[in-house]
C-alpha cells in the first residue's frame, strides 16, 4: 500500500510539471499564428468562444492605481511564406499603393479610421522614436479586415484607432537595438507579425475620438492587460469583449496577454524590409 501511494504521488507531480511546461509553451506561441507552408492559405477559423463575465469575479467600481511602467512581451512568429501573387481586389486598384506590392495604406483606404502611430513618437515603452514618420500600411487582406471591423463599430457610433500597423524589418532592428532582450522584443531575424504586415495594435474610440476605457494603456504588459484578467470594472470588460468580437468577426485574432494586439491568420506572409516614404 505504501509503495502504491508513492507511485501515485510521483505521477501527480510529473503531471503538474508537464502542465506548467505546456502553459509556458502556449504563452510563448500566442502571437506566432498557425503553422503554414510557403504560399499556403489558411482555412477560415471558427470564432473563438466569447469570454463570459462572472459577476462574482468582478470588483465593483475597482480601478487600477498607478500602473507600473509597461514591460513588453516577446512575440515569436511563424516562418515566412512566399509572397502571394494574388492581385488586389477591384475596390483597391484605384488607390495610390506603395511601391511594395501587396501593401495598402490604411488611411487612404478608409480616412474615417483614426491614427496615433506611437512608434513614430516617444510615447511608447522604449521612450524613443522608432519610426521616421507615422504611416499605417498593411497587407491587403489584413487592411480589408480592419475596415470591416471599423464599419461594424460605426453602426454603433464608434470606430477604430490605430497605434501600430506594419513594422519594417529595419525598424524592428531599431527596436531591438533599444531593447536587445528576446524576452521583451522579437529578434529581427525571427521577425514579428507586424513585420509581415499582418498585425495591428488598436483600440475603440467614440464619435468624438475619445478612447473607450480598456483598463490599461496601450503598451502596458502587466497582468491587468491580459484578456483573462477580470478584476476590472464591468464596463471595461464589456469594452474589451466588444473589441475582440468585431475583430474576430472580421477575421483577426487576438492574444491572451495584450488586449490591443490582433493579427490576420487566414494567410501567412513573408517578412518585409520595405520602408515607406515620409510625406511632407
């Protein structure tokens, strides 16, 4: 009997270790997207089950006081795929597209979307200007998904505000030079979903351009920014759920640790070195 108890205890301890390791691996792969081969399309994924809010988990009228300085998360990404040769849809052909084929200027595609590209300012976690000037380019498919989400919000008198879009590899290198730590910044040789033109950082604004309360600022990387963190006012949780719902309905996927980050994962794209021109 004593021998059987020892065996049972050993099995329980081993299972616990495996669960810890698996959770760490899942967290590290959140922003990588599904594995694909070069040029392979990804079938449309079913919508994620929306979060349910347990009132017993909420703290009435709770607030987060004096949030610490944000610490970014490392975001591994999927392997690059061959560029797609698919021509842009007809409704995009009239745009003044950049020299790099397959990218679209989101501001030109829909000027009603608001833009505050943080890495073109010092108002970001590095406290340094990373981009030479603020532009928002995305792969054609990702840009169309953002416009779709924005128009869904417009029916409610709301809209989207962009914090970050495509991040060229040279700018990813600048970010790495500022914070050369793979725990915080994706190494340039691995690249990120932003450097593929498939990821965005964004929030919801009202008709006057005021940001809805999401509980933490953009670029805050503490647990309060996690989508699984419920110790927030009920309205904050509703705002986050609204953002996730419209983005997922448009074909974008979020990650567990950043309420503001979404990426297009129905198709893979290669890393890009193309840098946009600054306008006068």
